[in-house]
C-alpha cells in the first residue's frame, strides 16, 4: 500500500511543465461571471494558487499573480497570457512587509481598487515533533501562514471596501481540523486560519466584504511531497473515502463561486475540498 501511495503522491506529481490545467467548460470567457473584477492571488505561480488564478481569469477577472521568485512569476504570467487571459505579476514574499506594501502600491496604481484577495501562500519548514520546533520555525510558519493574510488585507482594505461587494478567500487545510503527525506547527497555523476567517467575516461584514476559507485535503502539487513520510500517509489513508487525491483544479471552482454574486450571502464559512468531511 505504501508503495502504491508513494507512487501516486510522489512520482506522478505534476511538475511545473504540466501546470496548465485541463481546459473545462469555463474556458476563456471575457464576459464571465467575474468580468471586470480585479483579483489578487498570493502564492499563485503554481499548484493550487495558479489553478485559482487561471480559473478566476477564465471567469473574466483581471488577475494579479505573485510568489517569491521572479522567474516563477514570469512563467505563470506567460502561461496565462498564452491562453489569452488578463494577468499581471509581481514578486511578493507573503511574509515580508516591504513586498506586501509594493504589491498594494502596484495594484492601487494599475487598477485603482481590488475586488478579491485570495491568500494561498503557506509554508511548512518542519517535519518532526511540535515541541522540537525552534522559535525560528514557529515564527516562519505563523508569519507566512497566519499573520500575512491579515496584514496584507489591512493594507488592501481601503481599496476593497469602496468596491461594494468584495470577497476574501483564505486557504487552510484539513490538517487544521484533523492534525497530521509530524506537522504540528503547520497544523496549528491552519487551525488558526479557520478562526481568522470567522473573526474577519464578523469584522468586515459591515463593510460589505465577505471572508471565507478554502480547506483542501491532499492535493497533488509540489507542496504535497511531504506526504512521502509513512506516518503521514498512514494518517491520511484512514481519512480518504474517495480513493483519490485531489487536483489543483478541484480547488479552483469553489473559489470562483465564493467570489461571485452567487455567494453574496455567504461569509465566515470554512469549506472543505477533500473528498471527505473531517471530524472535529
Ligand atoms: P505549491 O504547489 O508548492 O505552490 C506554492 C505556491 O506558493 C508557489 O507559487 C510558490 O512560489 C508560492 N509561495 C511559497 N511560499 C511563498 C511565500 N512565502 N510567499 C509568497 N508565495 C509563496 O503548494 P500548494 O500545494 O499549491 O499549496 C498552496 C496552499 O495550499 C498552501 O497554503 C498549503 O498549505 C495549502 N494546502 C495544500 C495542500 C496540498 O495537499 N497540496 C493541502 C492542504 C492545504 P515561489 O516558490 O516562487 O514562492
């Protein structure tokens, strides 16, 4: 079983070259449900973030992709443009205040406002015991995974509230509900995001800004290579009912929906996309 899973999760992982996800019924649609909206997606040059950027753009939005590395940003923008989609890109390390400030400035100058903020960037520098985690590891995980969405949103707020129907989507993980062994600080950061979603939803409702959270299960990306650890595979094995791992595109449609007018009365929800429903 281990070999089967290692094969499924390891050798078949989509390399960067396979990233242009399969075309669907929502292919390029300049007048789609998100037409003329501006979406900023943090951590979006590959994997789940790229699939979300691609889907929002296919649904008509102008998308701003970002990540830590210029070459990845350039590649993602080129892939979107090849498809005729409207996109800009900028380096933004989610954990760096100066990068967040530059991004806000660029978006304000280029578009004048922002309709959607999708915070996908997440890190996990540790596979090991929670109490063995150094202060540096805790700081990195909490800075990028938990603090950065709140700090960026604070800066973008003036550009979002004037749009009238803005939407924020955070990205947690099922490990926020069901802790996976050896990923302690990461699990905890993802639980914190479930709470951040609810708190921000309450605070921002009077401003007409909805805040929801995508909660993925195991999705085939470079990041999910961590599941080659046998303990983690065993823990995940007990959870999966649909007998397949997810694809980044499995996470994209729900984010488009959460941004769309169809979700105009939905806020504070943590929505699991995992092929199973985690028990608390
Ligand atoms: P991925 O394929 O490794 O992609 C991560 C993306 O984020 C890349 O574009 C990367 O580009 C960028 N990035 C990484 N660190 C960043 C930072 N500090 N600031 C800005 N951008 C950063 O990962 P993924 O699987 O799509 O994961 C995305 C999110 O989903 C994470 O929050 C993760 O916790 C969550 N998630 C994933 C799974 C899964 O099974 N894959 C399950 C549950 C939750 P650069 O390298 O250029 O920065």
